[in-house]
C-alpha cells in the first residue's frame, strides 16, 4: 500500500498524520500546500472537504481529518496498532483522541491565525522559512488579507484570551492522560499523535508561559522531536 498525504507545513494535525504514516511504515508522498490556498487545492485534488490533512490511497479512496486517518490506517495496516485491542483501553484512547481533536486542537490554530494577522514578522517567517517564497516581505504584505479572513473565521481576541485562560486546565488534562498511561507510553497510539501534536506546537509559542516541565510537554518533544524551524516570538492576547 502506498499513499499521498496533502498537508500544510504549520498544521499540527498534518504533523500528526505524517507521524502516523511513519509509525505505520506506510510508503507515502507528502504534498505540502500553501496555507490559505490549501482549501481550493484540496478540492482540486478530488476531496469533498477543504481541510488538511487529506490522505489519498492507491485504491483511490480519500480520507480527511486526523480522526479519519487514524482509523483508516488501522484498518489497512493492523501491525503497530493505533488503537488497543482491549475494549476498555480502546475506549480510553478513543475518548482521549476525541478530546484532543475537539477541545485542544483548535486552541493553537486560533492563536496562530490571530498572530499571523497582527504580526508582520510572523508572516515574513512563514513566507521565507516555511513556504520558502521569493520576496518574503512582499509575500507577507500580500498574505495579510488572507490571514485576516482565516482569523475572523476562528474568532477574535476575546476568544484568544479565553483560550489562554483555560490553557492550564487543558494541559492539566493532557498531563493526567500521560500519568494514567493513556498516552505517553513506549508504543504511541492515536491519542498520542492527536494530543501531543497540539502540545508540541504550543511549546513554540514564546509569548505563553513556559510549560516545558509538564509530562505532556516532555512526551510531545519525544514524539515530535522536529518541527517547522525556529518560530519567531509573536504577541498573544491574554498571555
């Protein structure tokens, strides 16, 4: 089996999907799409939705979202399972994965999108170091309206302040999942990839108070040792 995975480089769910494919040892090609244009490019590739990660299998099947990809991979490649065979343990992993998708995953996405609107240095870094576009200063200026539209879709500063205020509680829950053995073990599962990708990208948000010593932070750095370069500081409402 081989596959083609469509991602955007700064999407933490995309990183989750890439690591799941690596863990499953599935031969695949990663297609990196430019943020902002990716909804149109994903649709042009034959997917019904507009989001990444988007996985195209050699039999023509197309799967979107990290939740859908984890289940599809376990169906196609039983080795190195992403879900435990024991029903109770599987239920715990599924609940944790869903929490990571619904509650934790949107927080860094909203913070980053708002930062891309307000901070030109962040947009220049995206253009120069991540997308590697020529004339990054011009690209940063041109991309501001796209960033503003995506930030408006995700919510403004009031929502970001709310996210920052509840972040310690979210991280407490992630730590509890590590301490209880649901995630963070020697053999990663679907909840590991889902939750720890979000924790890992939050570690690069320098305006947030450091949480490097948390169990979830240490687990995130083990599972995702590499990320997308050296993200510059950008201000975050409420931090």
